[in-house]
């Protein structure tokens, strides 16, 4: 449990949530592509998209589950062809993150979505990495990249993707596992993750978003991941809850994503508060902010308004975000100090 935080009147909580420094650890950079940028890149690259206008595209964002979202998300990414496109997308996100007082971000990217269309791995990684480097210098946002394997594709394709990415090993810090969860359990990628582990890469995986708690167990035991992305189904399994709390396995929770993909019927039903109160290292993240109606601070503000969480929860969530990040202990201490100073100054 973190140290006690002084009570703050409910009407001042939104300001504190906005102002506190935080890390974002679950953002698919392709999910930050706003409809306006999709149309601009389509025009720049001469790519046809099956929507007449920005408004018509936005109207299509009415999802019933993960797959209904993924179909539109992969279609949106089809406008990305050049290094500059990847840079522009990541830069737009990083500017938006800085405005929300995100001081550290670990960005997922899906190379297979692009290499399948003939875009080279180098184009993808160089564009994203250039934006991350510039963000450190110009925005004060420390940003790094995590390569995700698409779990609906084969193990062989994941190995090929890893091979293609290895020449750029210095430009990404880890690997993850995303896309359609049901029917694609973690064990399908046990050998790929074992290889990534040998290479010294950090390991994460989506598990327990729509899939059962069993997928969280296998992500931990067979893939040996350091964090679970989503993990909200863990409250169905008391033994798993105990383990996650005891080992402080971070969960990168994405409340607005869960709402838009109908994982919970309403935000008031979300189990984030239950996860925190049970002592888990839960964090708040935006997942695919252009599609789910909000960036980091929107996620914090709407979730706190719906669940009645307090300043103590806010402090814990921000602290957890740094604890869960892939930075060294010294850097973590510096962020904890920054967080403490922000809370102390908030009179
Ligand atoms: N789940 C799985 N795959 C994804 C997601 C998600 O929330 N967003 C982008 N790819
Ligand atoms: Zn995700």
C-alpha cells in the first residue's frame, strides 16, 4: 500500500488527475490514428478508403466486441506507407500524451499489419523511433517501442517477423502479443517468446481482455511475461488474484476500451477499483484512443467520475504506472519524487 494521501474535495479531483505525472504502457500506436489523419494520409499516398468522409468513418466506430473493432482498425492502418507517415502518427500521439502529463510512454506497434502490405520493417521502425527520439528532446516525454506479434497469425510468421526486426534491435525494448484473443491462447507463441527472452527483450501479452483467466495463467507460466495487458477477467479467479497481488504483476487496464468493446456494460461496472483495492499493480491506459473516445486523461476522468475513486486511488495508479514501466530503479525513484512533489503542491 502506498503512503496516505490527503483528502481532496471531489470537485478538485479532475484537476489533480490531469496534472499528475503518469506513464502510459498500453497504447497501440496504430490505434492513435485519428480519422482526420487517416484521410490526410490517404490523400497524400493515393490510397482508397471505403468511407466518404471523416464523419462517416467516425460513425462506423460502433463496436460490439474486439473483432468488430479490429476489422476497422486494420483498415485504418492501410493508409500508412512511408517513414514520414509512421513518424507523423507517432508524433501526433506524443504531443497529445505530453498535454495529458504523460512523462513516460511505451508504444505498441504491429509490424505485420504493414509488412503484409509490402511496407518494410525499416520504414515502420525508423519512422516511429524518430518520433520517440524527438519527443524526448522537444516534449520531455520519454518514449520507447514494443513490437507486437499478431496472435491470429501463425507461430512461423511471428518468427519471421522477429528475424526481420532484429537488425533494428536497438530501437525497441520488448515484444507483446495482440489481436484476436479468443481461440489464440498464449501457448501458441511459447517458443517465439522463449527466443525473445534469450535475446533480452522485455515480454508482455494481452490476456484476459475477452479471454478466460486461464490465458493469464499461461501468459505468466509459459510465455513468462512481465506484465499482463488488460487482465480484467482475473477477478473471476480468486487464486489468480492472490498471485497477481503477491507477485505485483502489473495489469495495463484500459477502461474506455473495455467500455467501447462491451467488456463491461457501463464504466460504473468496471472492476479497476476492485483490482486496486485487492492490492494489484493495476494501471490506467488508453489502448486505441482514436477509436475508443479518449486519451489518458479522458480515461482517468471518466473512470473516476463513474466509480467514485479517490485521490488515494489516483496516487496509487500513477505510482503503479511508473512501478510497472520498463525503466531502471533510479529513473523510477525520480518519477516517484516528481509524483510526490505534485501531490504535495496540490493544496
Ligand atoms: N486487444 C487486442 N488487440 C488489439 C487491441 C486490443 O485491445 N488494440 C489493438 N490491437
Ligand atoms: Zn491493447
